C-alpha cells in the first residue's frame, strides 16, 4: 500500500492499476450491477482521453458529466486527468417530479462552467440535451460516444500538480453557482492527510458509500480516497439509499466494510427505517470508522443510532466527527480515531448574549451540546476571528477561517467572489461560526444563517430541532431563518411542511411551535405552514435556508404578516 504517496491523481491510478481492487456498484436490493477494477478503469480512461482529444478539445478545457454512481463517471474523471482536461461534476436529480427545475439547474451549471463537452448516461442524456439547447459551444453525448479506440497511441500528457484537477460546484443557488477550482497539488495534499492522519487507512480496509460523486465527501472521500490507497470501494446510489437506506448497512455487514461516512441525517434515516428483523441480519462489528460530517452534528442523533444498532455489534467509539468544506478540497479537521463522538455541554445564554462557549454547570438552565470536530490536519491552520478579522482566543465564538495547502485556487472565473472569501495571505472565510479549545474545533452554526434578534444570537438548527419535536412534524420538515421587516427589525421565521388540511389543526400546530420557541428562546416567531415537498433543497439534498427565505418573501406580503400575527397559515 502507498497511502496517497503520489504527485497527481493519474499517477495514483497508474499505481492502483497494478493491484486487484476496484469499484463495485450495487442496486437498491444489494445486487452487484457493475465492477470496475482499477486496472480496467485506467485502460478505459486512457481510451476516453484520446477520444476527447480527437474531438478537438485542448488542454484546460472543461468536460462536464452528470455524476451518477456508476462506472461512467470515474472513467470520465480520470480520462480528464490523463488528457490535461478539467472534469466538472453535475448533480443528478433528487426530485423525480421536478423535470423543469432539474433542466434549469443543469443549464445554469453549463452556463457557469462553459464545458466543451457534457456527458450523461442514456437515461439522463435527454435532460442534459434539453438543458444544452441553444448552447452551440457544448457537445453532448455519452461516455461510449467518445470512447472510440482508433488504434492511435498518441502520447497523453496528464494534468500536472499546479494545474486544475477538477471544478466542483458547491451546493446552493443554481442562478449563481460557485465553481470551486481544486489543483492537483491541493487534491493530493488533502487526500494524503485524510488517509494517513484522519483515517489511518490500512491494508484490508474497505469503504462503503451512498454519497453522491458530485458532493465533496462523495467525490474526494469515497471515489478518490479508496483509489489513492488502493483499497476496494462499494457504492449504493444516493437515490437507492433514499428508498432503502438499510441496504447501506447490509452492504457494510455483508462485505465487511470498515470505513463508511454520512451526514447526521443519513444515520437518522437508517435508524428510523430499521426493523428488528433487519438488525438480526446485520453484523456491524467490522465497521471501525463511522464518519460524520457535512452538516451540523447533533449528538442525540448519533446516540440514538448507536443504541438502535448496538445488538448488531456496532461500537459507538467508531463515530468520527470531522469538519470540512469543498473550498478546502474536503477535510479540515478530524476528531481522534477510536474516541467516538465527544461533545461539550455549553451555556446557551452565554453563547447567545456574549458569544462565548462557557461550560455548563449543574445549575445552568439552558444547555447545548456542541460536538468536537477535532484538530486541524497537519499543515493546515484554523483561526477564529471576529467581524473585523481580529483573532479570538479559546472559547470565543467567531468566524472560522482556514489556511493550508488544500485550499482552493479560486472560484471559477469569479475574481470578485474569490476576493470575498480568500485573502492575499491565503486565509479562507468558511462562512461557519465556531470556537477553539485545546481539544479541537467546535462548530456552532453558519455565519450567514445566524439570526440576531434583540442582541441575541439564535442558530436556526436549534429552532428547527425544537419544531421537529412536535409529533406532526417530521425530520427535515422545517427551515428556520431571519428576515428584516420594513422597519429594519429582524424577525424569526419557521417554514414548516404540514400534512394536514384541517385549518384548526394547522392553527394549533403553529401555536404549539410559537409557544415552544418563546419558552426556549424568549422571542416571538412567524410560522409559515406549507404543503409537503415545498421546502427547497441544495444539489446535495440538504435544505436550503437561503432559498426558503427567498420563497417566503416572494409569496408573503408584510400586510399579510401584520394582519395575521404569528402565523401566515399558507398551507
């Protein structure tokens, strides 16, 4: 094993191709649908690389592809590595009924990335072609269309360390997408630190993932990570995980997976869908690293999952909280292996009024558990700053900034936005809030999502969790944010998906949520009841508070809010 001991991704595949491992793809019933050994991936990628160059592409051109969890996307990604081209991962549709919205999203990404070629599977090619209609500079097709072996063995010049390895569009607005440019050097630096210092990958390890390839954790952590360590990887499509989440656990059990990650909601969905009969068929004693990240980590979610699968041999010490973002390739900090998820009990009032993380005492009335995301990776620095950029001390809550060799080069063709988040000294504004202690980094929320009412800092995650305690409200049914009224005052808004059509039941639900928010946070809130499947999501499947805020302001007038204090009742 050579744990990411390479200068480029192409060099990593050259080495992995000498072994016997590779990628394995499964369907929603756990049946193996395709196997792609690393040696075959190398062969296919080099054929496709020559096909792309024969089509007239030049070094540095972008090649987009809908990043399905199937062999075609890794082939395209590494064809670009061998040809000196730049792959761009496009998302799959998370809403089967949202044809128009998905086409609009793809078109926005094509306009932003301006690829010369855009590829998709036979199933999704019609969506891509509809999105590319009228864009004369992009050719569409499938991997097979460009994988034409002409017999010519023209020399390939792989991407070099200082060149761009790929562009990843971050979750968020489809109208103003942000393309993160990651160099070969940044990618290899992050992978090296992840597999050595974060995970300590060993021969015999095996990864199992349902995370999409168009998300940084899925792409870097679970497509590139296994390859640069030459270990096998098993994949379940994200949409199949959504239908049958227990298959993820069954794959871990059956294939003796050792490394599998997910956001907290992934563990929560598994726990909710598990039946006693499923647990009897599982043996999760092999699962030594259960990584958790990509969103705010709630300790109660992990505790509940661990208790549910304890009879299957799951060890809670396998939990590995971490912190990262696409703008730093993937990982920034890892907690300690084998320690499980550790958290501090913090005085919520001190957090809200003084922006300081004081440990809760026996008489503290309101307590929040904040999970330790661990120490920064070697060679990377994390500094907490105030709004003026001044470095803060331990336990002071402020803006999380990161510097290191894994940080992006730029946002693609957006110098102004790049300057907003990346200064001349290499410090990246992550957009997150948190604090540091001698034990590591603690994330408390998103800076742009922070709600400030009467001088109190309120994190939307806390409001959402409170509303979800209502029996009529499901996990993921709430989006909380702040809006500024015409008088310049910030108002707290909770948009809640309601499944009842009875007006009295809806009114009662709104009153219950308002009462809970006031009792816990001392503020009045507006409750906007909307039908199921209304809340907008990002490309990675997470709720978009920014989009929910915009939608709320578009459909609600301030006159309506004043006429019906507290609840808009639009469901």
